């Protein structure tokens, strides 16, 4: 059976995302789940091939005579756990690229360009796995870098550089649940939900049992028990990656910050551009030799 992995991810996963445009993401997800084609098809085979046979995925290389080249990986848009040829690359595709660059003797360091609002919580496992394998310096050049994407750079990057100081942003370090309470609307339409569990399966789907039985306090408590460990793991990795991060309470209350603010709060290391990111990567590659 061929599974649409993105649909599977949307249905079953928790997501860590900036809430700037959450309503628009919801509309896109609903269109996708209804079978409508959303966005452009992606060629995952071509993407992976750009890292095979010694390729470094780097469109900026002009001088092939360099002893060590800089690998390049672009991560843009919401991060799914699994790539789907229908419209998105996934953490599994990015893990493939990172491993290829990590094992490529021609590569001295890696630049990752990030522009994303976050993504599916299970996607973080791929980057945690790579963290333990990493052998080469990584510079993260970031436009928007919120929620799951910020978690990713804290796991991978030796240096985090904002891509300019106009529109780039960082933060949303936390976890939240946003849902539509349709119970009254369903009641008005004459719908009633029955949840029937097998004998001895009283806790199966307990959160939704509480929700449809109107036990809102129990429902919220159970959802928080799922969200809190995710937040704690996220914060622990941020503090490990950014030991000098400010004690400003807004940071771990999941606020968002401009590049200038993030630099002042020591959430990032610098503000720069593409040329500077590659120059820094080359310097780190030299130091790593």
C-alpha cells in the first residue's frame, strides 16, 4: 500500500509552528486533505541526487579547484517528518543530504539556509540522530527561524547568522495546542459523538473522551501533559546550544524576536548575508582540519 506521508503527518503529528499565519496553514492543510493539489510537485530523486557522487548541493561554487568545498542545504517552508513527492521535502530528505555532506571528503563545512515557521514534532528526531554523527562545522543562515526550525539550528549549527536585519526573525520556543471547538455547532446540526472502547480499554483516546463529555479541565490537563515534555526538551537543547542566552522571561515564554533583538538576547551569533556565511564556513573548515 502506498501511503501519502504528508497526509499521515498532518493527521497524526503534533506540530511546533509560529502562529503568525496558523489560520492560513489550516486552510492549506484542509485543502490538501480533501484531495486538492496544493503547491508544486517536488522531485525528491533529483534533490537527493544533488548530494550523490560527490555533489555538494552548492549552487554558489565558482572555483572548483578549492581543496575543500562548502556544502549547501536549503530548508524552506513547514518541516514535515517525511518527504512527499506531491509537494514537500521532509526531515528524511534533509537527513539524507546532511549525511551525504558529512561523509563527503570534498566538503570542509556546511551552510544551511533556513526560512521556516516550524513543523511536525517527530521531525526533530532526524536532526537529533544527525547531531550524534556530525563531523563538520555548520553555519546556519536564517531568514524566518521559528519553533521547530529554531530547535533544529540549536542541534546542528556551530554559528547562527541572521540573514539581514529587516525581516528575519527567531523564537517561538515552546509548544501549544490550537483547536476548533465544534461541539456546539455539531449539537445544533443534530450530531452526537459516541466513543465506545473495548472492555479494559478505558484510557484509549481518553483526551477526546473527556473533550466530548464536556470535561474540559481533564481534557486540558491531559493535553498539557503531552505538550510539557516537548517544551522541556526544546528548552534544554536551546540552553545547551546557547549557554549565554539572556534570562529575559519572554524567550522561554515563546515570544518572537527580530534579528537585532535576537542578537542582543544572545539567541543568535551574528547578522550577515550569504557571502559572509560562506566565508565563515570556510574559516571554520580550515580550523577543523
